[in-house]
C-alpha cells in the first residue's frame, strides 16, 4: 500500500514538473 502511494506521488510530481516546464517554455516563447 505504501508502495502504491509512493508511485502515485512520483507520478503526480512528474506531471507537475512537465506542466511547469511547458508553462515556462510557453511564457518564454510568448515574450520572444
């Protein structure tokens, strides 16, 4: 059960990191 929770936490962290990187990339392109 703890392993499943850790996997979900890792997955959520990865998704957040990807979304943040995409957001920064979009902002960088928008600013030019």
